[in-house]
């Protein structure tokens, strides 16, 4: 059995063990995760990812190690924006905090499967049609601009087409079913509101994958399937802990969207000019992404957004 095959098998065994531990802890502690606990868990997930990064560096060399770190950072930073949307979804459906961790676990498990499909397909497409990089680059530039210009748009989960089809064929209970996705009453199975929320989370993540997969393919140069895949998966694994760690302070990062927009535009331009023969080294790209992200966070902490004129006028009365 080749070294590459063993690496793929070993990584998936490693991921399944982590998920089993996470699920086991969640099933024993069906309570709301406090911020302090979430910070500790998030630190553990990041430490595990960095330890794996060191292993990649030792096994495949400095270039692969740098590519992994760059891909991980890009996916992690874009995931923070995804968490803002998760907050809005949970708020819209009034999901009790005690049930949010269960939805996030299964939502992240579904995200892992979808990302795997998107990444493998993306790498294969690029290997056969290199000109697709132009499309990916242009799409990221467009998405980056759209992220800022439409950042105040309200979320409307009820307009989700998948949810509309689901509602048409499956009877739904408006209750949360004591944390269950399905309940049986009088011989009839009903979907609970918790399953509705999970469907919205999963379908929303498909949209996120359309943005993040081209981004990670653009930052990892050359697009090594193993590096792209593992860095993406390791970033997603810690999302649940990161959500509870940041849920209470997300309002502080009001300028983060501008930073993420700049990152997407930068990666999009990087992809386009790479096809023209101008390659930006991964180390420089990594430093640029980290710098943009750090600046947007620092500015968010230092400067509060201006209050709307209406609120200012009311407060002056």
C-alpha cells in the first residue's frame, strides 16, 4: 500500500476518532456550552490543527506545510463569517442554546461531506481545464465585492427552496421535540423544528462552500488535493466550539466583513494573474491574508461603527 493511500486512510481515521470523541462528550453533556469552555475547546481544536500542520511540514516539506497553514487560515477566517449567519439562523428560529450544539454537530458533519465532494471535483476540473482558474478568480473578486455591498441584507430562511420542498412532503411540528429531529405521534412521523433548522444550516453551507473551495484552491499553489482537503477539513472541525466562543462577542467584529472581502478579492486576483505567469509565493499570500485579517479585527475593536442618524436623533431628544 502506497504512502499516499496510507496518508488518506490515516487522516480519515483520525477525523472519525475526533468526531466520535466530540459526539460522545456532547451526548454526555446536553447543556449549553459556556464561553469559557468553548474557548478551551476552540484552543484544543486549533492546537490539533497546528500539530497536524507540523506533521505535514515534516512529511511533505516546507512548501506543503506553508500551503496547509495558508489554506487553514483562509478557511478559518471565512468560517467566522459563516458563524455570523448561523447566529442569525438560530435567532430567526428561536433555537434554545441547549439544542444549538446538536444542530451544529450534524451540520458540520454534513459540511465535511459536501466540502470533500466540492474539493475533489474542483481539483479534478482544474487539472483538466486550467482556464477554469480565470472563472474561479473572477467569481472570488465578485463575491468579495458583493460581501461588502450586500452585507446588511436580512436573512430569509423561509425562502430556502429545499426547505419549501421539504415542507411540501413532510409534516412538521413547530416544537423542538426535546432535542429530537423526528418524533412519532399516533403512528405518524413528524419532523421537528430542529430538523428544519438543520436543513437550513446544511443548504446554507453549500453556498459557503461555493465561496471557500475556490478560495482555498487559489491560495494553495500548486493545488495539492491532500493539502487542500485536509486544511479545509481541519478548519471546519473546530467550528462548533468557535461558534460558542464567539457567539457573545460577534458584534465586536463589525469591520470583519471588509477584511474578508479584501481577502477574497486578493485571492481572486492571485488566481487570475497566476494564469498569466505571475505567481505570488504562498508565504507572501499567507502573510497578506493574516495581515488583512488582523487589521480588520484590530480596527473593529478600536473603532465602533457610527450610529444611524435616526438613533442619534432619538437619543438627542
